[in-house]
């Protein structure tokens, strides 16, 4: 390993080691087997239950199993160097890093994908595209140069290993000082844990997709709505939901009835604690490593100033709360003073549970933990269905401006050429027509379609509107830099996010991954991808190897990201520069949606 590097903050002697520990009653075992990376805990992250931090340019990472007890019952987790979550990897922009990853699992191949890191395709860590995976007893040497800085993360891309614990944070320190000042920092890694084997949970989702939806509407709800809204509107509302075979309480496929939500590997009872001194500016690196969970994050009593999204600097925006989709990262600055402890509160989007930690002046303190907010219900407006579908959604006066059941009389499946590519001047992602591909028509794996006219970037999302707090919306995110490419896209590709709720089947354009042809990009080209969400679920869409430059409502460059959140009934567009040759994964980052078929291969090839 190379010599130790100085952290940007002082390091106290007591922070240089961390004993092995066993957590009981809702706490996880995290053994600390070392590698060639130096184990050290910088003062700005030092806490009695801090994840281990590996710093340097050469690392040995061993993937194996460890016993954990998160819910009161011992279970086996997949860990890195015996740690759940995996160690924080601290790198530096411009460095060339090597990581020898050894598979010590007894009977399963494994892999690691470096989420959001730009690198050669054969280092991306996706079995079947980048390489064959790492067989039991074997190792793989990842080598790449860091041409970026910021907050990222890493996880397995093999079956359900990510759900079982194989995920960790990455911090890439910049060569130049950041455009903000902070006195210390903490990584806040959010995740979801289940005692079920990932394959067993997937089988349950296929057999009973609504297993975790305990909030279906009752006769009592119907009578109440009829009294408040009138019988005829209530009957019409129930009829629309019935024809679409959907329920407005179905916000997430897996929720707190199955999951325990974790912060840095600890459940709420574990009370992960990060220290501060009054008056300091504290940088919090938020990472959503959840397999299936959207988190709504706030720190009661503190404002959060968002300074980076997906590792890229943005114009600062100060909020009380933000929603972080699976796989996204946000850097926020807080300035705690006036009290000794603050609760970090991250409730799931369906309001069935929460992760929790504390910022405090010393260990052992806590602050009041809020109750979860009232459980929201989806409306037709949320899915661009209704005469007043606000936030840029499609208006509907009976017919094809709506999300509607696939196969219904007078369906909306307009024909288009099979490739899904249109001329860039035919309309960008903010205006232009929604054109459904013929692969959706009569497709038994597609249960609905939508025709939204706008991206709804100013909408904070279901359950966050009008809650009395200032909530971050995508429209608030503006990169500190102009469009890094500068060219207008030469062509446009429109893709529809499709699914069938009752079959738990997910796809692009109604074609699951196993049957889909690759999306082919010409090396060096600039193109626009338009995503249309035809489903009632949110989908965080991640394109490996290439940046996704989100466009604003007028089609201009807005913010650079690696994961684009797609709420139901929205149409969002982003520009892509095909500057990395090879085969890349492109998928929904909800793990079981990806496994269920919402994935494509993208091939960047030299022009013929």
C-alpha cells in the first residue's frame, strides 16, 4: 500500500483504531479484518460506532459472510472485510487506485460495481457485461484512475447480494478546495435490511406483490369519501382505480413491514451518533444504499444546505427536508448550535418506518424522535390522470391524455418505429409528443400507459407537498457549471418504463431484459434520452459509465447526475455524451425491479 495520506481535518490518536464489536438487540456485528488499505478513523468522522475507513490507493477487499443480529434473530450477511456496511473507501481525485477483491463466499460468484465512478467498461463490475464475475476462491483486480471527486458508493451487482449487506460508501477528495467551507464531515449511509433471503423475498413479490400493502381502502373509507366528496365522484374514483387494477396506497413494493431501516448499519435502537462542536459547519454525505426504499430525510431544528448531488457540485439551496431515491447521493451542510443533540430522521416514502441517528456534542445523547408523517395516498393527478394534473402533468378529459389500463377500449398505444429513436428536432423531453412503442400494445407484461406532457421537476413528491416544511425538488438543483459538452443532441431516444403490478414484471418498452436488444450509441455522439413512466411506481434510473445531464422544463441543461428519479406519470429528459466505449448496464435501481426485467444493455461503439 502507498504511504498514509493526511485527511483534510485533524486526526486524533484515539481515532486510529476500532475494536471488534458485537451489537445486540437490533445492532449488527461488524468484524474489522484489515486489508492493504490502512484502517483509520479521521477525527471528523470519529464516533464510537463509526464504520471503518480505508484510505490510500491500494486495497484488499474480502467478500465473505458474517453473522449479524439486527432484528433479534441471528442471520448471515454478506460483508466486506467482515463489516456491515462495507468499509468507507476514501480516495483522491487524480489517483490511480487498485482494489484486489477476493471472493470467500462458499458457493456463489460475486462482484463489485463502483456506482457513479467513471472508469473503463471492464472495470465496471457487472457480470455478463464487464466481466464474468468473481468465482468462489478467486480474486479480481480492479484498476482505474479517478477523474472526479465527490460522494459515491459501491455494491454488488450479483443477484441479491446488495440486499444482504454488500454495499459501502466512497468519498473522493477533490484536488482543489470545494466551493464551500466545512469543519468536519460524516457519512450517512441509509439502507434497508430484511431477515429474508433475497431470493425468498423476490419469490414472494412474484407470488403476492401487495404482501406489504396493509393499507388497502375499505368500505368505511368509501362511505367517508362519499360523505365528503359525494357519491358520484367517489364511485368514479373507485371505478378508475379498479379498471387500472391499482390501489392508491401502493407506494412501495417492500416497506417497514418487512424491512428494518438502517443508518450506517445500525437500526433506530442503535442510535448512530456523529459528533460536532457548536458553531461548526458539518458536511453530511447522504447515500441511499437501500435496495427498494426512498427515504425522506430531515434533522428537526436544523436547516440543510444542499451543495452537491450525485457527487457533483450544485448551487447551494437550503431546505428542511429532502427525498433521496435509491442510489442517489446528496451532500448537505448543517450548522448545529443552541442544543446538544439533533435527531437525523429518515422515514420511508410509505410512512411505515424510519432510520434514525443523532448529531451530538458527545456520545450518549439523543433528541426527540418524530413520529412518521401521515400515510399519503396516490391520486390520479400523481399519475398525470385527471383534469387538473398539476406540476406539469398531462390534462385528461376522458381518453388518451391519461394513464389508463393497457388494453382498455380506445387504448393509447400509438405506433412508432421499432428502434425508439426520433430526430432530435421533433421535440425535446419537456414538450413534444409521447409516442408509445408497438411493443407495449396488447402486451401481457404492460398493465397501463401514460401520456404526461411535462417533467414535474418542481414537485417534491407524494407525501411531501404542503407539509409545512421547505422540501427539495429537482427544479432546485442547478449544477455550478454549464453544460460540459455544449453540443445540441443529434438524436433522441424515447424509452417507456413499463410494468405489470399483479405479475411483478418490469421492463423498458414492455420488453424485459432477457428479450431486449442493446441500445446502441455511437462513440462521441451527444443524444437525448426521454423517459416516460407508464407505471404507478417511482423508478430511479441509473446509466453506468456515462453522465446523465438532466434537462429543465424548457429543455436546457440543469444538473448532472448518475441516477434520475422518475415519479409515476412523469416525462423527463437528459443529455448523454457517449464518451466511454464498451458495454454498460442501464436499469432501475430498485433491486427487485431490475431483477424483474427493468434493465437494458447500452453499447457504445465506434462508428461503422
